[in-house]
């Protein structure tokens, strides 16, 4: 079945599902004690984890200016989620490391996301959810930047 003019297109459907997942994820993270996280931190906390990245690489990944990225890094550092260390391969460079609190937050986020997926699977059926996941994976692989 192809979408009609009046039905939402794939981008809208992905956005709606993404926004629902993110709203629940951040609600649950706040309930789990990470109540200082805000929307602005979202790009810094997504998969794959930022642990071990250089700030300049992170800025490119999240498509923010270096200045905005460094501001967020300093904020997350002040909140106790990350710390900056000297890069052993290049003493001038710094790398981002999660603190124990940062890893707890990252694991909690992964657990919450997994639980959301399991709940969606229970509602629409395991087979349909597995096909949905496989289709998303195929699209991600198809569109991955080399």
C-alpha cells in the first residue's frame, strides 16, 4: 500500500515516532534521577556513545559549531556526566570520557529505549516489530555515510 496525498509521508512518521520515543526516554531518565538533562543535551547523549571522542569529531557528528559543542561539553562536565582528558596519541588534543554518572545515565537510557521497543512489540506484535526494526536497519545501512 502506498501513501496517499493525505497520509503522512515516511519522514513525518519517523519524526512522530522519534519524538514520542524521546519524550518518554527523557521523562524516564528524569524520573531515574537524571533530572538535570535538558533537550539541548540530546545530541550529546545519543548512540553510539561519545566516550573516547575528540570534541571536534563530536561537533562534526552532531552538526553543531565547535563553540556550541564545547559549551555543551563544559556544561555536561559541570553536571558530572563527562570529563575531558588529554589524548595520549596527541598531547594537544583532548578526548571525552564518561564519568561513572555518565555511564549510569547512558545505560539507563539504553534500558529505557529497549523497554519502549519491547512495549511497542507487545502492542503491534513481535513479528511486525522485528520486521520494522529490520527495515529501519536496512535503511540506515543504505543511507550510511562512507
